[in-house]
């Protein structure tokens, strides 16, 4: 392959420190690699491809250069090329298909004010222009273990309706959701068909109950074997764990839900005021003082 160098001459790739390559389906978009800088080569490759994807120069479905192409045209090792593409895949920006290549992934579902909103998953996905789906994995009445009993303010061993569902957006698996409700208050949830339904809407229709507020906890983790199988991702991939306890206007617990989101397909955008940031800072200071 021929490349353009700093001297504006056509020379064989590899004769100069700065090289360019052309993307397979997007001619005119070069990758620039400078081996003389302290910035790792894999990072240079990854960041340029990343910016081209985020800026829209590369569109969903576009084919990226293969590891072999990157090696030959940039003068880097196979491990360097693989690291750049693997990190893009871990971010959810590209999809690697064995025997076909690496392609730009569809854009992530961006949830505004989520999980800091009491909108249902169905409502949130609908606002994104996508079709919400819910597949039931289990729907049963079980005794409440101590941690769950504390969240729902019921006695240990009291029956709760436990519902496990896989949530999707326009057919793509997005999250694994486990919700628990006091059986004494909402017995019909144990039998009601909740496939592709919003449980919040069902609660309103059957019991006239609408959550007034919720307390959310967000943690980062990695997928174990079970989560990886249910979410169609690799074991060890990043996941976002969101826990929610919701309450009525009378401060009575309604539900406790844990949702595991795919890290490669989930992004949350939250608007905070200066007053909220100051409140968070004060709460953090109090917690540190208590320690």
C-alpha cells in the first residue's frame, strides 16, 4: 500500500514514522500512527477510531480494518491491533464477528435522568423511540430473606412475589430485572401475565398504586456466568447494577428491584443543579466523619 508522508510524497508504508491507512468502507478517513511519541500505539489507534465513531464519520454497520490490516499498514504487532479493537468492543462501540470482521455497533441506549426517575422501563424505552419487551424467567411466591424483609418492612419469611424478567429494546436484550413485592398487598402479581408489560402500570390498574418516590443505588460490577448467559454477553464484561426501593406517598414500601444493565449498551445522563451537588458533597463529608 502507498501512503502520504510528511513530505507530501508517495512512499511505501513503513518508511517514515508517521503512517496512514484507509478504512475498508470509508475511504478518505486515515489513521495516523506516530511511534516516536510516548502515547502507546494501541491507544492512538483506539482513540482515533473511537472519535470517528462518536463523531459519526463511521456509521453503525461500517467495517473497520482487520487486525492483519492494522499490523501491515501501521507496523504494529498483532497484540497491539487486537488490544485497540478489543477495548472498543468492551466499550460497546464495535461488534466483533468471527469470520466477518469488526463493525461499528448501534448507538447505546441513552437513558436521561435514569435511574433517577420513577418512569417505568416501558416509558423510558418508548421515549427513545424503541419497543420495550419483557420475557418472564420466573414468577413465584417465596419467603422473604432478612435483607429483603428489611427493605419491604415485613417480617422475615413473609411471602413476597418475586418476578425475574429479561428486558429488551426493539428485540435487543438490555437488562436482567428481579423485582419483589409484598404478597399480602399485591397477590395478583403472582399470576398476572407480565410479558411485555409495565409492572408499574399493572399496579396502577389493579390496585390504584403509583410509586411516589424511590431510593436508587448504583454499582459497577462484572458479569458472572448466569448474567452473561441471560444478557448475551461474555463473562467478565462490565455491568451496571441498579437497586431501587420505591414507596407510596405514605412512605410505605411498594417494591424492591435490582436491575443489571449491560455495560456495553447502557448510558445514563443525569442533570444536577448546584444545590444538589452541594447536598451530595455534604452527605459524603458526614459519611466520612462517621467512619
